[in-house]
C-alpha cells in the first residue's frame, strides 16, 4: 500500500488575497507606507541596527562643526565666509568625484593631485606662454587628464599591476612633468579675467539667479521622484508614498532657498558652485540610472561574479580611471583659478589626502561597492569648513592637519564597523 504525498508547492491556495497580503507585509518599505510615522520610526531603527547609516553621520557632523565654530567666532556663518567655503570646496570636491568612481571599484588613485597640477600647468603654458586660445587650452588640459587616467587604468586593468603602485608611480612622474613644463621660473600667472581666472571669481549678481536655481532644483527633484514612484507602482515594486516625497521636497526647498538667501547677501551665486552641482547631477545620473553605473557597482561587489555576468572588466576599469583623471584635471583648473596662477606647489601638500578624505568622510566606502557622487559635496564641505573655522581662530597648520586626520580616522572606523554590522545583518 503506497501513500501519496502532496507537495507544498502543488497545494492549492485557499485564500489568495490573504496570501498576497502576507507576502507584501514582509517588505519593510511597504510596512513604512502602511504604518505612517510609526512605520518610519521602525524603518529608521531597522537601518541603524543593520548599519545602514547613510549620510546621517556627516550631516550631524556638519551641524556640530557649524555650532562649535559659530560659538567661537560669529563670522563663521556670515554670508562672506559661507560663500568663500562654497567656492573653495569646489576644487577638492571635483577631484573627489573622480576618486569616488575609483573607490567604488575598491581601488585607489594616488596620482590625482599630481594630475591636477599638470592640467593647470598645461593650460597656463598653452594659453599664456604659447598664445593658444584659452578655451582650446582648457579643452586640451581636460582631455590630457582623461588620457593620463586611462594610461594608469591600462597598466592596472590590462597589465595587472596594482593600482596603488601604478598611481604612486604616476604621482612621481607627473609631478616631475609639471615642474619640467613650468621651467626655471616655476610660476605662470593667469589672466584673472580669462576663462580659467573667472571660474572662481565670477558670480551671478542678480538675486533671481540664486533663487531661480533653488526653485529649479526643487522642481526637478519633486518631478523626478514623483514620476519614478509612478513607474515603480506600475511595475508592481515598492515605492515611496507621496507624503514621503513631499517631505523630502520641503526639506530640500528649505536648504536650497536658505543657501540662495545667503549667497544673495554677499556677491550672488558663484559660478564655481553651479558647475560643481551640474557635475554632481550628471555623474549621479550615470552611476544610478545607467547600465554603465551598475557595472561599476557590480565590480565593486565582486570582480569574478561581474566577469561571469559578461561585464568587460578591463574596459570598465580603464574608463573609471580615465574619469578620475578627467575630474582631477577639472579640479586642477579650479585650483589654478583660485590663485590665478600655475606654480610648482600645485597638486602637492595635503591636497591628495584632502580629496580622499572628502570622498570617504562624505560616505563612500573604502571597500568598494557603496557610495554616491553627492558624497563629494558633503565631504568637501566638512574638510573646508574645518579649515576655515580653524583659520578664523588663527590656529596653526599642523593642528589643522591633526584635526583633519582625526576626522578621517573616525570616518574610516565608522565605515569598518558599518561593514561588519552589515555582514552580521546578512547584507554584505
């Protein structure tokens, strides 16, 4: 006598609606949507337990930095000082954008400081010493940075040399190359009214410019979020409730219009900041909305799995280092604009460490696979705010180095602890 067994998979569903409800209730994002404020609090605690801190630590850090330095010197939150911080951070921030692409692979590029110096020197030599059209000289400098980055990527991805060693060699070589280009004088002054010179000195003085940009940013954010949620709803996947989108839009509006008001109290909207924000929007779109961006994240997660999935690992790696070289060149032009000259100290000193620190402090993981280009904005704000706050108090440079190093160490520790917590929670 045989006993027939019915598998669970073949058993009929008595109540399909109840089964559907049970499945959807498992997703924490749907619980958030159903439970309102209580759901958001539960989701917040879940993320904290899983080590998914996001940008919360760096935002809190900025608030604490502002409170401390404002209490020490009432000029810290003045319109002039905040505008100066916004302009100064662009050079570091642009370079940090390129570093973020490299860090997402789980690699490092130590040559970006030297490459930035080369780009500034190249633009100066071509436009000032050789009389080339300045726009064309800037284009050559940017393309040169991208080619240098691609060359580093070739030795790393195709030849198999460690990225650390390749870019360290690049740091030394391109530093010497820059000194050779500048010649015996070591300094080439730039026209403060030229293309490069006006990158950090031009301001949109009309108050409508700052408020218009703020309004446009808020509108674009709301519309993109709204239509993205509609698309996700149509596809049957979890999406943010409208109340969530509205709350985020209101918070962005408060920050954007407050910043616009501050800029208009001084000289207006800085061109440098506009270019930086444009770069962040474009690169964020590339990373989060394109197949190329998903390939970068995949490589940061697992190179072997990416290769088996059909991703051209070599091409992606070379392109990422080329992007890092390009943004190093962009940052170099901003630094040249800041001092209206290309000199032997360009790209040297603490610049490289500040760039890497800005990327990491902003929230990009040193272990690869986690980060956004907006981290460059937050990280650069922290670094430059500390520098300006200490400068207002007349604190010496060695102390600035030590404090910046302590902030970077704390960030790396948080990153490491977060990664371990995520492994424990089964997310890494």
